[in-house]
C-alpha cells in the first residue's frame, strides 16, 4: 500500500527502495487495530522497511496521535538514510482521516481470487478458532503468486510458544478461480476442524 499526502508519495521520496509495512493483511481486524489508526495515545508507526527487521536495516517511522478534532503525524524518522530530509508535521481533519481509512478498507475492487481468499480466510480463522482444537494458533495468512499459480500460506504455531524456533508450520492452500472464495475458505476450515493440520503442513524454515 502506498500513502499519498496532498498527492505526494512521501514514502517513495523518503525510502524509494523500501517495502510498505502497511500490508493488506493487517487491515482485516477492527478499526482501532488498523496500522494507521489514530488514538489519544501517541503511537510510533513503522511505514516502510527493507524487507527485513527495521532495527537491523532501517525504515521510515512516524508518530500518530488524535488530538480533539485533528489527527497529527509528527516525529518523522528515516533510519534507512538519515541524510534525507523528513517531512514536516502533518495535521488531518479527524473525521476525514477516519473516513479515508474506512474507504480504503472497504475498497475490494482490486482483489484477485487469491486476495479474496486470503482476506476471508484471515477473518474466518480468527472467528472460528478451529486451530485451537489442536493447541495451535494462526500467526499470518499470506497470498502467494508464483509462476501463474496462486496459493494461500497459513502460518500457525503452538499457542503456548508461538515464536519458538522450529515451532511454526505452513499450510499451503491452492486457490481456484472456478470456486467461490467463500467455499474455498469453508472447505479449509472444515478440514482443520477434523484433521490435525500438522500432518499435512510443513515446518517453516
């Protein structure tokens, strides 16, 4: 996702070779959890990275805060290249800001089948909790495109140790253009609810 402020792609100016940190999968939950959501408590938000940990390879950051009827973006940082000037503080009308975030989330016109399945899969897995039967939780759901074939990669790991080395498994699901996204998601959830997903998944790494 690219961020335009007054028509300027500020991230392209700040970090032209960077990868957006606002990937689509982080916008599927409630509005207060969206990456760019503004609350009374200031939040330092990562906007770009180098497809790596920003503490290692750098990226761009801004602090977002809601103050009365305004949303403020302040304290810009560019740890990828400190020589480049950072933007001045930006102030938005809070109602317009919230409406624009909601509009972007509701716009599904660009989705291909793999994107639709990834979105619905994320929501359904969170609602059903089907992995919990096996003592597992879902970390991420990624759409994958390679050599014309589309897949969904579901990363899951133990509930008690989600970040333990060697504990994460990947379940890949082929996406069909001939079957509705809803039906493909239902089949996968039904399968996980009745069969231990570790038997058909592969360890990550």
